[in-house]
């Protein structure tokens, strides 16, 4: 019997890489994608910034061995220009790279420090209703004792861009809870068109940086600028908090590990298995062992010493406590 379910649309993936740590993370991402989602039929773009006046040094991915390994993993290098951020705010790469992506083709952006651990084809993306990662904490804003509070700060941004503030709020939560306000981690996000999303993202982020509302006085925008602008973009384009079922991205299908000691300390056995499986082939090991945290944590198995310090069922609720315990044992690396 034929299925009545509409086929899921194909989509592209975007990550960003530069010389140094990011080029090795990009290799790991690509290897994990090919291992865990062999049926993925979209294009994997590895965006890398072109040299220009906004950079102190050449930011372009140009290591021949790394490029050859990425090519073997069927990743496409996507050069792009920085016209707004560059060295002053490297997180802006994820914004400006969107403008070099194929217009009108659905995309998912991932931070390069992510592993794909399951089948992306099973994730029910609705690319007309964008979403982003909810694996976040209340990092921004940090209201002061005498105000303004969360509501005034966020409302000033919605007002600045002509957006409806009330419809963005989580009902039932008090004004003093940061979770009442639309806030995402920028570790992944998706939409039906990277150019449309990227243009809106760039406009909002640049305006907030250059001419913030007075209510933002005293609030740090570095490194939070992308996460301040992102909820405004998603709300403006018809997105929402619950754009995906819980437990898929940042769960069974992807892991935004951020640092290898944190991965070994708190992530599931499956994530560790994926990491150690995809780093095993000798042709990849030759490249990855050039990055000291991978060399020591994975190949020299220091990560398992970190893992032994923690009970995954009873982890400290605050990340800084996890970091401090790893540092005290002499195993912290980044």
C-alpha cells in the first residue's frame, strides 16, 4: 500500500571552518554525518571566510591535507566575504556565510563543534517554520538591580524591528523568568532559504551592534550578539520554540559538544561511541591527531579518565562545576 505521507524535502547543511581548531571540528562533523546519516542526500557546505580588511590574518581554510580529507567526505568548500564582522566578532561568520548559500534551498546550520549521531532524515523539519536550539541557559540579558528587567529589554528589541512582542512570550511563566522570553542557542537553526534568513539576521545583528536600544545599556553583546538577534529573526519569519520534537537535535540525532572534556564528562555512551568510531580510520587519524585535544582525549584515551570523574545520571547542574572538577584533575583542554 502506498504511503500518504509527503516525502521530506531535501536540504543542505552549513558549517563554518577556519585554520586551527575549527578545521579539525569540521572534519569530525563531516565524518560523523557520513557515518550516522549515510542516506543524507543534500549538500554539505563548509564555509570559510575570504581574506579581507576585517581580518588580522588570513582566515581561509587552506591546509591541503585537510581540504583533501573534506573532499573525501564529500564536503563542498564555500568561500564567503565578511563585510560587517570579521575579526571583531568571528561568531558573525555563521551570519555572513548564509548569504553565499544557494538561494531558495532549505538549509540547516550547525556549529562545527557538533557530532551527528543519528539519521537526519528522520527529523521532521518544517522549513517554513524556522527553529533553533533550545539547549541553552539564561546567559542574556543580565538585568541589573535597578532595571530594566527582562521584559523591558526584550520588548525594546521587538519594538525596534516592528515585531509583535506579546506573541513571542511563553504563557504561564512570570516576567522574572528568562524562559518566558524567546531565546535560543545558535548552535543550530534552519529555514527554507539561507539568503532570506541571512539577510534578516545580518540586518538585525548589525543594527543591535551599531545602535542598540537604550534598554541594552550595560548589557554585553560579546559573545551574545548572534543569540540576541536570532530569536528576533525566527519570530519575524514565523518560527517558534517548539519547531522540532524534543530529543532529536541536541539529543538522539546531534550533539553540540563544544569541548572534548565536556563531551566525555556529560554526554551519552552513544555519543562517545560515535566519536571514537569515526576517528578510528587511519586516513582521518593522521589529520585529527594534529589537534592536541583530539590526540589526548580520544587517541590517548584521557577522555575516559574524565568520564570516570562523573556519574552521568547525577551530573552537577552547573557547567562551571563540571569544568572545575576536570581542571582540578588536570584534564581540561579546549
